[in-house]
C-alpha cells in the first residue's frame, strides 16, 4: 500500500485480524480474491494471540510445571522451591506472542493480504471509513466482520490501566503477583487465570453467582477439577454475588451478598471474568442492512451471511461458542461462500478445552443438553483409575465419558477430565463428525499405555466388554 | 464376495453417461464380451461388453440413469470368473475373487435404520456433507447405505444423479429468493456467479410440453455456447460454379458406388479444403490463449457435420491429404452412416482440425455456421442452384449463361486470421471446386 493514499478499493474487506479474521482473509486469498484486512492492532492475532488463549496458555504451562514439580516429591523426585522471575516470565510471554504474530505477518505477506491499521466504521453496505489510519476510506464488494468480543465490565466499575480491578487482558499482563486475588466468575477464564495466579503464589478467592463452576459443562466432568481447585485456591464461594466493588488506593473493598457469602473484605486485585460481549456497537452497522440479535450479536445464516448480502460475520460477534477455532472455521466458510462456493457452517462437534489442571474437554452433545432436549441416549464412563497410563502419572481422578444415540450407538458427545485432554478430545470430534458408532472406536486399536485407551475402553463398555473394567451389560 | 462391474473409462474427457438400454436381467448368465448396457455419453452411444463370464447378481442402474466413471453398475455373483478382456495375456492385477471373502463373518446382526432415537442431524462425514452442499442435495432425503443410517459420499452422488434426471424431466422452476424470506432470515446470495434469469411459467399462457435437455443436445449446446462466447466469428460468403464438377460427379458416381462409397460434393470439398489449408496453414490451427500460442497442426483431419436423429455429430476423417477421392467417398459414407445410428466411437469424433458442413442436401442456401471450437474455421456449403451468370465468352463479349452455382461460406476466427486470408482461402477452395482437373492434379 502506498502510504497517504486516501481511498482504496478491494474485493474483500476483513475487519478484525484475530483468528476468525485472518483465517477468512487467508482462505479468501487462497481462493484468488483480493483481500484487505483492517485492525486496530499492529499485527494479526487479535484477542486470542495478544490478550487471550496464547498468553494464558503460556502462563498455564508454567503453572503446570510448578505443580508437577511438587507432585513429583512423593514419587521420589524432589525439586527446590521455584524461583519466580516475573520480568523474565513477561519476556518469555512476549517472545511467544512475537513469534506467532510475526508468523502471521509473513503469512499475510506471502498471500498478498493487505494489512491496514485503523478502526473501520461502515458508511453503507459497500464502504467503510477508517479512523486513526493512513487510509481514509475503503470500498469493498464484500466485507467480513470479525471484530471479536471484549470482557464485560463489572457494573459501576471500569478497567483502568494499572487499576486494581482487572480484566483477563489485564491479568495476562502479569504486572505483579497480588497477595490476594478475588476472581469474580466461575467460567473457564476465571478458573484458568485463577490457577495461574494461585500457582504463582496469590491467595485466590473465587465467587460465582450460580450454584456451580463451569455452567454448561456436565457436573461429573467438573467435579475432579473443582476438588483440585479447592486445594489450590484459598476458597470458592458459589451462590454468591457482589454487592459492591470499590477501588481504594492499593486495595479493592468488596462486599458480598448471598446465604453463604464470605465476610466483606479487601483484595489486592479483583479479576472480572463474568463473560464477554461482542464488539458490534461502534462499527456503524446501523448504516448497513445488518441486523443484531439479543445481546448485540450479529445475526447470520449458516453461510455466515448477515441480513446485508454484501456483509458477512464470523467469530465472537455472531455468538455461540466464543472460541478461536470456531471463529476460524466460520471465517473459512465465509471466505468460501464469498468466493462462490456452496459451503455452510454445519459442524456437529466444536471441541472446548479448559486448560486448568486437570484439564476439562468436551465436544458434541453433553449429558445435560441431552436431558434438556429429551434425547434418548446411553452414557458410559471410564474412570481413569483403571488406566495404566493415568496411574503412571498419578492422575487417577480423570474420567472419560461417552454419550451415544440409544438405538444406533452413534457417538454424539464426548467429555473428558484429566491430564492432556486437549489432545484426546480430537478423537471425539472426529468420531462425531464422521458419524462413527461406539463400535468404530472400540474396534480401532489404541496404543498402550496411553490415555487415549480410555476412549476405546469407554466405547467397549457399550459393546458389553471392556478389558480393564467390568461392563454392566456383559456380552 | 460379488464381483463389481464399474462404469469403465470411455475415453478422453468423458466422465459420465446415460444408461440407454440394459440388455440383461438379474440372474442372467452372460459370457465375456456379451453386451451388458448401452451408454450414451456426450458424443456417442456405446455398447459396453461384459468383462466377466458369470451370473448377473444385481443391476444397480436402470434406463435413464446418469452414471459416472467408476460407479458400480452391475454385480456378478461370486462364481463369476474374471477375465480381463484387454490384457488377457498379462497376469491380472486385480484381486482374485478369493473364497475367504465369502466366509467372512456376518455383519453385525442388529441393523437399525432410521432410528427413532436419532433425532439429530443425518450422520455423514464433513466431506460428505460438503459434497451434498455442492450437489445441492438434502441429506435427509438420501437413502443411507452406511452402518445405522450413515450417509456416504457414494449415496450422495447416486442421489444427485437421480435428482438431476428428475428435475430435467420436470423442468423445475429455478428457485427465486423470495423477498419476504429475507425479512426474518438472512438472505443467502449467490455472489460472484452470474446466473440466467429464471423463465416465466409458460403454462400460464397455454399447454406446454417439456423435453429433457440431455446428452447430444446438451453437448451441442455446451460446445456452441463455448465457441460463440470465445471466438469472434466473421463470415465470408461467395459462390462456386460447380457445373463441371457436378457433371464429373454424376459420371463417376456409379463407379464409386460399386466400391461401396458415395461420391457426394462433400468428398470433393474435403480435398479442396486440404489444398487451401496447406496454402494457408493458420486455418489448420488452434489458438491457446493460456499459453499465448497458435498451434499449427501438421495433419489434416477434417470433421464433417452429420445429422442424426438425436442431433448433430461431427465424425472426423483422418489424414484427408493422404487419401484418394474414392477412399474418402467410401470412408465418409461409412462414417456418416454409423454416426446417424450412433454407432460411432468417441475417438472417431475427436482430433479434427477443420470442419465442413454441407447444408446442400437439405436444401439450404446461405448460412453462417459456428466454428467447431477449438478449430479456427468452418466451411459451409449451400445447395447448388441453376443461376443466370454474366461472363465473358471467348470473343471477349459479355453473355448470360446458365450455371450451377453453389453458396460457399467460410466462418473464421478473426483472432487468428484476417479477412484477406479468408477471402484468399475461400477463393482457393472455389477455384478447386470449379476446375475438377486442377483439383485432381493437386491431389496427386
């Protein structure tokens, strides 16, 4: 691009260069479209790479190492106390992000995707104006909105730079290790970041307004994690809400509400992890035919097209699972549809992984949603205390659970809690997408001794004979 | 295990065909080489012989089905003996029908299809679902062949073919996106692709009849549309005085007929055209816009348009420059007859470098034929008629005489050749036809 150029024409404008945006841009470029990608960030990667998945997993990996070093002591291997060098840790995290972001820059260049920094606002169905940019105006034939989401602010407070009330992004900056940390919200963000800080030495208190952690995930999968977090955190309070939150110098004064509410107290920092909201309200969408649904999500059809036929939307802005891999899948669909292909979003299993220790992963139908939908299903579980591999790692609390159609025994859902479920869940997603029967997994040889055997053995229970567990329905 | 007979590869570029006839029934004993099916491809109808001797177990196709190369058409029961017809000498590479296969354990005893419990989406792999999208197939309508109702890619293919047949017969109305629908549901638009606007419902104005648009008709349409959209056509029209040639033709006709040929005007035109092609080689070329090259061909394979009951066919006479008039008369007669009966091989329809279309026998006058893409020109001949012609007699005076005049039209690709070349080319053809002796001299 020539700097100072005021107006630009492009076939496809992608707004937002997070996972959804860049996946869409790359796919479209591969299909021969001329693509321009606009973002307020300097480099592609978005929330996921700079303020979400990647930095959090970088830190969670370290937390896991700390934990594993401790766990090794009863096995006869004792390490010294870990020395935490926050500066070095931040440097390391930056290095990780830089490496990935630079990779995306190269990929953009190699594909001829033009990147422009700025804030795009729709003027109409075929043009945007840019703020804070060298380019003033972009006309496009199609646009993909992939502007993502932001952490919800706690009512009456704000996320200030260097403030005591922080969002996930603030927590990931790792400015210090607060002595006391209050995590508000028992979803995966709260649990993951709470785990990081607890492992680094903070005394973490977690409050959740509902009666459970990880709403939407089957309780039996959450149980082992909850047990573990009970020891890692100072305390976990369910059915508790926040009455007031006041930033006061070096502290935040917090008043709780609820039957089992802890006494009002102050914390060094408070992490707000009560959800995310789509970034859709400052895009000038009112100047287009795009329609919004509840909570300001953009309404799209299964080709990711909005009510405005030249504008598509992918990722967090359209709601559903707010996950990077879902955004990427949608991005690719949108790109293909714009390039004239008959693609639709028809995924049947979107895997989700909580990178705590133990990890929780699931995909497809959950037990609770099956109940809600009155689906006739059969469910079997394989406790990891029967898995050789789990025992070698002293991880017997894990569990693998399979949900199948009652009649055909076609796999509809898989849930796993334990170590390394991030890799295990892929088999479940593939099985569901392929329409596999429990028998298909049971008849597939799984390497021994691995945790993946637990998936095979769970499937074997349906058939009436699993090697390491007595089936209730012996055949 | 049963032996499967799959749709064989019928030659260059042919991917599918329509089953015209099924000669056999289930349970029939057939010998290797017996005709099984008649399949019509874009260009020709072909009889497909059996590669096996054995008992027909199941026929998976019926008349009217569109089948793709590689699709299973017929299965033979296990005692069928495979005999690779083409490479009978070589050791068969295919897996032999091993007895073991038949002893295989039975399939899982409980076979449930269309399960009540299965309220969810139709089980099918992501690639199968994508295929369904591409072929515009609703998964729920497809009869599944996989375990417990799993729909496979093959199921989709088969269903799509059937659906295609149906919609062609019914001349379904193209779906119009209804404007009301866009209110509640986001619109799905087919961007990029330009589409033909939908036709009105003609039956509103009177009774209609719909004819399937298939095979030869469809192939012709595709070829003509391609040619017309790619080639800037220009035509050059003239008249040839064939009085002398016609006299010669009538004299020689019976002689040729005794040899089994038919001495038509087209036979002479073949020779005349080759003479001109040799003088103006660009008319015997193809333009490759991708590589930016003109490909001159050093052979003279001339296509001749033949009308069959099903439509237009263009059999190609190879190496016209190396054949005698009587050879050409015999070959053209044979080829045209076979083309009319759709008994012509696909390879006999390929490889042409120039085409002649003679509308004379049907009584046509001037007309402007479409070039047979990727050729560069086509010669059209009209019906020769007696006409008053003004010419100079031997004394140098003008006189009006009655001559047999034939309309000659050369349509050419103006990207490759210019009007000047076309006029010269046409003149050379005309001069050859007007002076048979000269023509024969050139032929030797």
